[in-house]
């Protein structure tokens, strides 16, 4: 094992031991509250550019299957874990977590005081950080962090994980859905395909004309990393599409649709990340437990009169969903596909596609 440390931009330092991959990871320090689902989290494009601290004390006990991965590679900048399992036990495991993290070149610190890190982030909010593994990395990490903070932003995150080419997925002959990829998870495409949809995945910066050329019956805007205001071209495209096709937004897509309709967004103190967020449906009072992964939220007070708030987070009162009063436009802040997380909201895709067929 190597020496390792997490340096926060406020001067706080946390020490631990590093895995074999040496180097410095620079990004935003955040925490993940799920007890399981580490494979999905580490490969979730929404975690691009982030140093992920796992709050559960033991991570890796069922290994890595490859089937649960949400992207073709690790998306996190770095990982911080209390205890890591080196000898997993699960029939689907093809690799132990430490070996996979080293193979993916993810700087990782273990034997860390993740409880103290989480408390710090809860009190002070997410913060720019450097995770250093190895003596050479430790020696230069603080200087690199100072340089990084001076110019740090999230503008390059979506381009780093979104597709650059069109792809056709799902079932031929099914409801035609164009999915605008801002960092989509495999589970979303898999869920749509299982429901019989024909899905054309297009890059986040695809124009209105190019989208309509596919003659979609509906448009889905995917989750993804970073600040929604970093994508003005996508927002403008969505604004121009209002009323031309039914649209549905998820997570970052929810925020982008809200901005296109005239609402505003803001940065949460430490974000929602994990599979235990209670959401209340304001239409019929049902409460569901949902999976989240976002650092920004829609300001409910900014929703224009054309939008109706449909869901609210019971932990902090933030907006979790809206729909247009006159157009077939709706969105949710959480992840209906889960992966990882509870399946309470999985039926939302089916309801949406059934509505498309009825049209």
C-alpha cells in the first residue's frame, strides 16, 4: 500500500492508503450514500469530474460483474473508501474492485475516515479537491489544487461522456424516441428497449433540424454531469422544440427543460447522491424512494405559470418534477431507471410510452 491523501480547497487534509494507481485526481469532492451499487456509481457519467466518497464502510464485497456498468469505463475522477473488499463473493463477479480501479487508472484512497469527510462536506458543501496517491503525487498535490481551483469549471464534463455519433438502439418498429445524450446511462436505453421503444441516441449539441429529421414521436433528454447552464445550445434547441414533439427530461434533462421553459436553476450545498431520497407526488400524495445523482436543482419559485410542479423532495423541499400545463412536456429530477437504487419509479417510463402510443 502507498501513502495517500485527500486535499480540500479550504485547506483540510484527510490521510489514508492508496491502491496501486499512483497520481493526482482533481475534481469536486462529493459523497454517495448507497450501501450497494458501487459499480453503477463508479461508471455513471453524471460523476464525471468528481472525487467520490462512499459513506458505507465496506465497499466491493460482491466484486465487479461488468453487467451493472453504466458506461464503457470508469467516469469518476477518484474514489475514497473506508474498507475495500479484496476477496469478493458473488457468482457474477469477474473481478475484485481494487483490481478494477487500478485497471481503470482511478486514483483511490482506502482506510480513510469517510465519516469525517462526509461530515465536512455536509457542513461546508461540495468543494474542489485533489486526491493524491504515492509520494510523488503527494509532494505536488497542493500546488496542483491551487492551480486547478483558479480555472476550475464544469464546461467540459458533458462533452467528455456524451456520444459524438448517432446510434440506434431498442426495438425496430416501436415508438420512435430520440434520446439527447448528455451522459446517458446504459440502464435508461435498456429500459426503453425492454418496453419496446425504438431509440435513436444523438449528441447533446444536435440541432432542431437534425432531431426532427428522425421524425420522432417523442424526445427524451438524458442525465449528465455538471451545471445545466453550461449547455446554452442544448437549452436553445429544446426551447425551439417546445410544442413540436412530446418531451421528457431526466435529472440534467429535467434542469435543461426547465431552463428552456423559462425557469432557473441553482447549485445545491452538497447535492443529492444515492438511492434513498423520498419524493412526494403532489397530484395524488404518493411517496416514493428514488435514486439521485445531481449537484444542481430547479428553483421551484422560478417556475413560470406555464409549468406546474408535480413532485417535491421531502428531505429539503426541492423540486423533483414538473409538467407543462398546455404542452406534452414533463420532467423528473430523479432517476426512474434506478441502477443503482429502488425501483419505486421504474413505471414512469411505461406510463410515458403508453401515452405516446395513445396519441
